């Protein structure tokens, strides 16, 4: 669009169905590369992607003509199909319904990228449930526990 200028940075978080720890380090990088391709094909700019066996974080520079829900739906659907077609797991893989989306300023990008890159270290100290609730609270997003992800608690 001529004459249209924007600077929109979006941090997307979503989880494996039932928050199962199914994303194996042996193939997670291949999934991240696949998701990167989806985002590029949708003409968005991937800034960072990383996660844990039970969830994923994606930071993008988003164009104003992008619909976040359409992008997330496509990323989840296509990567879900990719994981199943590659038969990385014996069981059927599926992302959980829902996701979190958080906007960031340009000045905070370096900190967000470091945060996403350091997920494995971060989660030695904090669970995903605590992290997700902290994000919701930090961005002052009203929520009810019963509408958050289905949490599988360790026994």
C-alpha cells in the first residue's frame, strides 16, 4: 500500500494440546524452520522463534494488512499437518485451541528476543502456566482460569 507506514511487533504464544511435552529437541528446529517459511509466505517478518516441548513463542514484525487470527490459524494448522506427515511421533500431534498475542514496542524488541531465545533456561525456574499468567497480568489482560489452556499438571 503506497503511503502506508507501520511498525507492529507481535509476540504469539501457543501450546501443544493438553499441554503435553511432545516437541522433541531432535526435530524442533525443523518445525521452527517450517513455521518460519509459513510466516515468510504470508509476507510477515519473523524476528524470533523458540519454545519448549509443550509450547512455542513467535515474535513477528506484522504488516497492517495481516489478520493475526488468520496467521495463527495457518501456522498451527500447517505445522500440525507437517509434524504428523513427518511422523515425528507415534501418536497424532495437535496444537491446543487458543493462543496469546502480545504487542511490543520497537524499543523492547531486544529484550523480547533474548527472552524467547532463553526459553529453556527460563523454564528451569518457572512453569509455562506461571509464565503465561505472568504475561497476561503484565499486559493487563482479563482472563478466567477455566478459559486458559488445558493444563496437565505433573504428578
